[in-house]
């Protein structure tokens, strides 16, 4: 278990140790456990004539990150992603830029093919928007195709991008405007220092961050050999939920998702399929709000249930109408509906509509 850095000097030493040659997440953890402090671990490396990161390089990284408006997240810090911190191979230090508060919300990842179909991209946007309105923050990898669609769908509610290179390196080039906006209205996470070029060997490392940060990973489209399936396999190994959208066996972009389904992934056709699994795992979360806006007062859950029950009838009605007419936070409405769905108190209908169920009590 890695504790928070003791002070600014300890933060500097930990960053220097992490940037030293031959130091990975596990060796970093073991070095701290053996020597007690990062400073002592650095001294031990020097005694063994192993190269340590020059102090000037670390000073330059800190200065560059400050000029970019970014910050470091150290494993052990309260703001470090909680799910990622549980993994043995979690990066000891992340560089970040954007809204720290997005890390306080339950995260779900949406990934998929770079050469996505128009239908797949539409689905990714809709999933992201619906899950965002339900209070989840959307995590993806800022790649072409499905990743881009997912980020765009969640811009209004909150989205996090984990990228392979430095947070100041634009990749892919056509996502320059999106990446700059995420650095202000969203959040960008990177394992590598600023200025690191995006290289193919860095994507698997990026993928473990996407899955590690998240409660679950939804794959919308993916070929049988793709980075998205690597992310899904990492998610399964990390104990995360894996969701997959089924597709035509004639489309190579659906073969990866169909294979995930054969291996036990959760068949997903709408956001409610994700919410039914993940919403019970988290406490009701506040509806997304703009930075600086006052937090809404917490509603009494019994009053909220009564308000929704009074609006429901045997006639199906859109969930959006329930949210609008009740005046409740979308996250609260979704959490209650998931609970009622599990007990049979409501029935789901096409088009995101619900009605009173044949069994169960509201």
C-alpha cells in the first residue's frame, strides 16, 4: 500500500524515482517498501551505479506542467483515481489537466473501433449522453471513431481522456480542438511526462488506465484483434464489468464484440443495460453541473420515490419526461428506476419509456 507523499520534497523525489530507468510500477512500490522513502531508494540506485533521472529533468517537467495548467496526481493522494490505485501496476504518478472534480464521480469507459461505422458512432454518442445524464463520467482514449464519439456525447456532463503520450501532445491531429476542450471542460490523464510523442507501444499502457479508472468498460464496435479488446481483457482481469454491443456477423467491426459476448460480457443495447449493473454499485450521485455552480440540496429518497410513483401508470412514458415532471436529479431518478426494475415494479419499453409493472410495489 503506497501512502501519500509526506511533503513537496517527497513528491519531487517520488517523481524522480518514477522517471528513472528500469523503474516500473511494481519496482517503484517495492523500492519504497524496502527503503522507506523515495530519497533513500534513489540513493540505493546510485550506490548500485544505476542511472537515476536528472534533477534538472524533473524540474523541467514540473515547470512545463505548471505552464500548461496541469498537475501531478500521486498514488496515495486523495485525488488519485480510487479504482486505479487498487491495481498492482497502477502508475505511481499521473500527469493531469482539467477538472479534478470529475474524479469524484463514478466512471464508466466507452471504447471501440477507430474505423467505426456511422451507426456505431451514433450509438457511442447516445450511450455517453445517457450515462452522463445518469451521473456517470465517461472515460475513453481520445482515439478516432468510437472514442471520439463517446467524448463528444459526454462533453456536457463530464468526460475523461486517458492518452498514450504527453498531455501536451495532440493525437490524433484531427482531435486537436476536442483535446484542447477536454483540457478545460473535461480531464486528461497521462502516464508519460509532457512532450512524450505518441508511440504504438504506449497504447497498451494507456488501455490499463482506461479500464483501471472505470467501474466497467462498454465496447461498441471492435475487430477481433484490436486495442479495444485489450482494454476489455484488462477490465476483466481487473475485476471490472465488461459490456458489449452485439452486431452483424457480416461486419468485421462487430466480431470482437460478439466474441466478448460469447465469453460472458453483458449484452448491451441501451444505457439502461449498463445502469442496471453499475447503478447499484454506487451511492446516488449528484447530477452533473457546471464548474462553480452550487450543489443542489439532497432530496429525501422516500419523497423522491413517492413523486415518481405518482407519475407512473400502466401507460409507458419517457424517462426524460419523468425527470422533467418530477424535478429530481437524473441520477436519483435512474437509481430508483433501476431498483424498481430489479423487483419487477416497473416495465421497460422501447424508446427509453417505462410503465408500472405487473408485479412489485412502487
